[in-house]
């Protein structure tokens, strides 16, 4: 069975990283290996790769078969592309200088692509941040509107409660009862007023009696001349007696 280029897991649980190794195909995954070519950490963004390019190219040229993940790593680093160009040199289709020029052009294109990807990532991060801020603003506005509605409802409830309790307080006030009792207090005054006509009625009676006294007065006056007459007659009689004597 041929040699293989594969990943060997290292690290703790939940924090893995990998070694890129060349090992016998019959060896277990984490067993003995022939050579370590580099490391691979998938937890970083982007994933970090450290690779010994020349040794990886050598093992690919001698026929080592990479696993699927190892193949993607070697392709990303340009090992497989360089091996393809060198096969053209063996066939006589390309020269080593042409191979180097094409490989350097591929590296520049790769760097440009990475730059555009990073810029797009930054722009996407900014747009994502703006979008998050916009969403947070909308959420805050919605919360403020809900809070305002809640406060308005509470104020309306408080006003209705005050309006409902106001008549009860007025009913409990003793003022109407006092007003109701005032007529009863005024009744004796009315009775007193009712008695005054009776006194007035008695007054005419007294007045009626006065005329009787006046009526008696003429009688007394009438009697007075009689008395005077008798006195005068008596005086005349006495004078006449004196003359006779």
C-alpha cells in the first residue's frame, strides 16, 4: 500500500489543530508517521496553514497519495499546480523558466484574489455592522413605541379610576345631609312665624277693646256735666239760704 499524505489530529477536546504528515497507508491515523510537512488550524478565520512547500512537492512527485482534506490544502498552496507544470517540463512542453513565470503569475493572481476576498469581507463586515445597527435601532424604536403605548394605557386607566372614584367621594360627603337637615331646623322658625299671625290676630282684639274704653269715656263726660250741674244747683241753694237768713 502506498504512502499517504494526511492529517494527524492534535490539541484538546473542542480546540483541535492538525499536523500534515506523510505516513504509511497501513498505519493508524494518530500512529507513527514518516515525515511531518506542516500544520493546519481550522479554528482561525481564514484557516492558517504552515507548509514545507519543497518537501510536499517531493512527496507528491514520488507518488504519495493525499487524502481529500490534504489534497485541498496542497491545491490551495500551489503544490499540485507546480507538480503539474513540472510534468510538462518532463514531457518537453515547457521549460523551467516558463514554469517559474507561470507559477509566479499564479501566485500574484492568488494574492489579488485574497485581497479582493479580504476587502469584500471587510465591506461585508461593515454592511453587516450597519445592518445590525439598523436592526437594533428598529428594535429600540419598537420597544419605545410599546413602552409609550403601555404608559398611555396606564395613564388612561388611572384617569378612569379617578373619574370612577370621584362620584363616590361626593356621595360620601356630609354636605348634602346637612342641607337636607337645614329645612328641619328652619321649621321652628316657620312655626314661630305662624304664631305671629296669631299674636297679630290678638292685637286687633285688644284694639277692639280700646274703643269700648273710649265709648265709656263719653259716658263719663256726660256724667261730668251732670255733676257740675248738681254742684252749681247746690251752690245756688246755699246762696239763697244765706240771703234768707
